[in-house]
C-alpha cells in the first residue's frame, strides 16, 4: 500500500488522501487495484449479538468486490488483544482499520499510531471517550443511551401507578467501562428521574454481557436481597437476562411474573423467552450492519465526507409482539 499523508482527520470529515490507493500497493493513484484491505478488531464472541455482528461483517466483506480482504481478529473481550491487533494492522499497512472497542478508554496511543501511519479508523458498534474522537473518522452502531431511555420509558409506563409506590429494581450491567453499559444505564435512569418515578435501585452489578456471569450475579442478588418485593430486573443484554432467568427459576420464582424483566438486543432466544412468558420487554440492538459498514469503509477510504455517527435502525417489543416477531429474528 502506498503510504498516505493526510491533510488532517477532522471530526466527521476525512480529508481526501494526498494519494488515494488501494490495499494492493497500487501506486497508480487512480483507485485501480483489486480492492481494499480492511483490518477488523472485534470485541469477542461473548453473545449471540456479537456472533451475528461478526457473521454480518464477514459476509458483507466477502460479497463486496470493493473489499479485497478482511483481516478479522476476535479479541476475546480483551483490550490488550485488540490493541495488538490494531498495531498488527498498522504494520501490515491495511487501507482501513475497523475497531469495535471493548471499553471506552485506553485507545489514544494506538489510534494516534494509526493516524501517524495514515490509516483511517472506523468504529463499529461501541464508542470511545470524547477526548479521542478526532482519532477516528466515524462510528456506525447503536445509540445506547436511547436504548436505555426506551427501557426507562417502559418502566415508567408500567410502574408509575404501582400501589405500594416504590419500584424496586435490580440491574445487570454490561461489561464495565463499555459504551453500551455506561449509556444504557445513563439513559434508563435519565428517564426514571426525569419522569419522577419513585424507585429504589436495590443492586447493580456487571455480568460482562455473558449468560454465565449474568446467572452468577443474579444468584448473588437473590442470596443477598431475596426476590420478594423486587419489581424489575433490567439486564443490559439478552445473555445476562437469560442467565438471570435460570437463577430466578432455580430459586423457585416465576420470571416475567414474580419479577418483570427487560432485556436489550433481541435475539431468537430472547424472543423465545418472551413467548414463554419469562420476560416482559425487549429493546432491540441491531448487529446486522455488515453491508452498511462496507459502504462506510469505502466512503472513508475514498475521502468522502461522512457523519461522525451513523445510528443503525432498531425498535422495541412488548409481550403482545413477541410471537409475531420471533420468526423475523436473525440471530
Ligand atoms: C451492543 C453490543 C453489546 C450487546 C451485547 O451494541 O456492544 O455487546 O448488547 C454484546 O450482547 O456483548
């Protein structure tokens, strides 16, 4: 690949490379060559959402003749492994780096190295702290705070008229320090506080977006607080919610009845649990954005102006919709 020198990478505007070239070292400057070489540092394989996201991106790259190669790394939810992958992409002089940052902080040095090497970075899915926003061109993913607000609004609508007055809540947070965990929490309580719901957050711990850890934390919640008088479990993703459902049933309680449950993602397993009456509200988080991501990667490589954030489309579903929607779920 010809080394590029960029006039600058402003927030959301990726200035035209001084010498546009493709990943195969074509020096013609005419955009010829066999397509782009893209490095993708993926979070891991911790959930059905993540697996579907990886499959969507890999399938889109494979089908897109503008993409010569997708170098894919599963970082197993380990930031050091992601940083190592990005450094390897820089060494290999890929055309564009795609990063799904496991957490929001700790990226400054490696993203500066990519900028110094003239390689644009696109964030897929999760975001990073605002201080580093000039070190990536754009983020394609969900508005996690809005997902939290949707969960909060259903909670207010469901419990505002609660006869005993105080809604008692347990929260299973996603990976500590991750954008979806931080923002799904912030959006949720922004609505509860803004709407004046009387609530008590009885406990809130991270289940790291996995079923195993979600179940273990729920078991601890039950041991510590019991379930009598707990109105709601807010789980930041399906896997943790499904793990919690197992713990609730093993404790002799009826999930979805004795305790209302909200999950975020919208997997087949999540919707099936809804059809089975074991949970009450699903906020969709859409992982299937591979084709949209390829368009963004190509636009960035060509120096087109792109928005700093492109939200993917996603909805919400209550118990009356679970059965009809289940066949439509893609992961
Ligand atoms: C959200 C994504 C989250 C999912 C989880 O966009 O980062 O990570 O909600 C996944 O299922 O583990």
